[in-house]
C-alpha cells in the first residue's frame, strides 16, 4: 500500500508548488508517486461543495482514492482545515505549509484549526529547499527526533518578548551542547509596564520559528517570573553566558516592541 503524504494549509500557502517539488524529488530517487490535487479531484467529481459536510466528504474521497493507488507514495494536497478531515485521511506523513496568516477565503480562515500533530512544518515559500529536506526524510523513512526528558539537556530561560533572530542564534548554540533544549518562558505579561505578549503568543512565535528544522529537539515550559537562580554546591550542572558578534548582540526585543508600537 502506498504511503500517504498529506500537504495541508491555507489556500495560497504554497501547497501545490511544494507537492509538485516533493513528487519530483521522489521521482528522481526512483520512486513511483501518485499526486491528488484537491481542485483537480473536485473538478473530476464535479463537487464544489465547501460546506463542512462537503469538505469532510472530500477528505474521505481523497483517502479512498489514495487507497486505490499502486504506487510507492501518494501525495494529497488539500486545505484540510478541520481535525476530522485530517483524521479521515490518516496520513503516514503530514506536512503543514504555514507560510501565511490568512488565505483568500474568509470562511476557510474562520474554520481552519491549526494542527497540533505534524511531521513537518514549512514556514517559507521555498519549494526547492523544503522538498529536498522533507523528501529525503520520507525516502529514508526517518522520523523527526522525540524529546527525551532523561537526556542531558540545556536550559534556556527568558521572557522572549518577542522571540527574535538573536534568540534563535542562542538556541542553536545551546542545542549543539547536548542535542536538545528546554525553553522556559517567564510568565511576565504586563510586568514593569511592558512585556505585551501573552504566553500562548510567545509559544506560537517560538514554534513557528523552530519547528521546521528543530521539531522534537526542544520543549517549552512556562515558569514563574524567575529573577534569580541559585545553588549551594556542585550539583552536576554548569551555567554560562554565550557571546556573539555585534550583528546578533544588537538585536533588541525592546526596539522590536517599539517598532510594533507595543510600548517599552
């Protein structure tokens, strides 16, 4: 039976372009591939019903057609805004194309539920880059890492108001030390008349930036507004300040907030 690859996301996010690029990557590696494009399938069955019931029917149709294929892989690219639709399709690999905040259709935007479970999250429209990255994982049948709570881990504590490129550089430096990082978010919204972002917003900033390459290599924890860390004797861990060149150290969350008119 073909392995099912679901490429999902809002209309206009770049699903079809990525689907074609992944198909070509798999072809180049000698695999056989069937590609089911949602619009082409709707055209074939003359079914343009975009009600909830019509969308669910489409997801079941895509699953049925996928099960009838005899190729190594079948790629289905469709919006799949509802959890029920993704469950119906039951993909072996799920790719969330998360490159835009809103699509062309207000009704779809309103009903779209961001997935909590996926194998790959793509946050830029660069099909050549991501088809190579994702395609190789699929060909090798290699799954993303799973965070191991017993493994040696680096702690990364901050407000992240907002998360920016300097924070990412620090994360990548720390990740190299043990292979996984626990990112702790201080609960500080409104503290000292600043820190405008709520915890859930901060989590979204971090995940959208890190998931494409580092999914499974970090976890996020919410902690109190910690202002001091202390210990009484050697207890098996170290601490240290990481230094970077000026291009990184000049990145300022305070300045970013000012540019966004979000206060201090």
